[in-house]
C-alpha cells in the first residue's frame, strides 16, 4: 500500500515507518522537525519525506489524495510541553487532527489515530478497558491538556466515522525503545537515561511506588500495523501495551543495575520538578484483551531485555558526542 505517517520522524513514527518499509509498503512521512530518527531510511526508493506539518491543510490534501491509509502520529507530547506550552499541545493535537480527518474524509482514506493511555486520566479502577470512564482534574491544571486534546481527537474521529470515514484508534501505554526522545526530556526512561549517562542520581518523584506498564516498541508497532490492516478493526479502540506493572522505583533500580550500579536514587517532591501544574497518576494499567484477541498481538517482551537494548542504543549515541565535547570539538 501507499501509506502516510504524520509525525513520521518521531520516536513511534520512525519505528512504524521502518516496519512498513519492511512490509513492502511505500511510505510518505510528514514531519516538521528533524529527521535524525529516520536517517537510515532516507534514500530508500519507497520512502519519502515531506517537511511540513499537520497545520498545513493544502499539504495534507495533496498527500492524502495519493495514499491508501493514514497513520496519524503527529502530536505534541511530553510532560514538559503539557505544563510549559499547553496552547501548542491543544493547537497541534486538536486542530492538526481535524485537518487530517477533513482531507481523509474528502478522499475516503482510512485513518488510524495514535492516542494515549492519558485519556483515562486518573480513573482509580484498573486495569482500564477501552470504554471505561475518563477521570480528570481541574482545567486549571495544565497537566490535563494533553489528555483532553487526545480525547477531543478521538471524538473527532468518531464524529467523522458517523459520516462514513473508516477510523481506528490505538491508545499507547508507555512505549519505549531505541530512538526514544532526547535525553532528559519527555518520558521517564529518557529522563533517567540522561542522569545515568552523566553518573548523576536518578530523580524519583514521591515514593516511586506509582506504576506504569512499559511496552517494547516493536510489540507496539506490530499491534499498530494490525489495527490498520486487519479486517474487523474499523470503528474500534485498542489499548496497546503490556499489562505487567512496574513501579518507577523498580524501573530506576533496574536501569542503575544494567548500567553498572554507579548512580543512586534521589527522591524529590513533585512540586520541585513540575510546580503546581502537574498531577501524577498512581497506576496506569491496560486491559489488553482486545489487542490480543482481535489484533492477534501480545506485548510480551520482558522489560529488562528491552531496557538493555534501549540503554545500549543511547550509549552508542551519547558516548561519541561526550568524547567530542571533551575534546573541544
């Protein structure tokens, strides 16, 4: 097929693009930022990069008219953005999605929306099933703007579905792997990774007993592609992730052990890191039944195995840069 991946130069988008190329598809990516994560694909005869954004309706119209399927991954993500620039989060995630859906509707192209476990908010009932309630905090707390933006994107998808557009939604649970975000930003693993590579203490918020379900990227990508190409997935929502819980403290201790035990753990107050614009979620656990039964995918890569591979990839990237800085280059 001919496939468009918006945000194809990002972490998930780059892995998805790579997997689609391996499948034999022709892939276009729409990416306003850097393309470092897909540099190994540049020059491939079935890979095209368009440097623009989902806020450009004319570009989207031209691209979507040429493809069979759209994986919509373009979004502003990362806690530092939720609390630092909520307008940009809402603008890109809501208005950009509407632009994608308008063009897809015009040409009758199927869309797979990349959503997030954040839509469930702080619902205390876990594991979360796809139709469970959303429980959020005050709109004064910027932390909830990302959850709200992705939920609005989902509502837009279902509104277009009522008009005849084929859509599928996937909700990711803490995906990790090589080419994750830049060090010290975005996800907890990259924040810890930056601290580890500098030999600094790992900063754990609160008591570190809050849990997440860390999902290996290749498992998540297999489920994503299945959601786009398998029959019977149109109009559905799928949690994408493992249901194995890991505490943040356990994650920190495991990463320290893998890296040789040099760093330590430092417990910090949430306000010290994010101020008053953030609220944490004690547990975030998917019910992955529908993913396993309908998509036929099991996210069963062990966390330690995935962390070893992720840490090795960051070391390969970080160490040459550190040596260059030390040499004054």
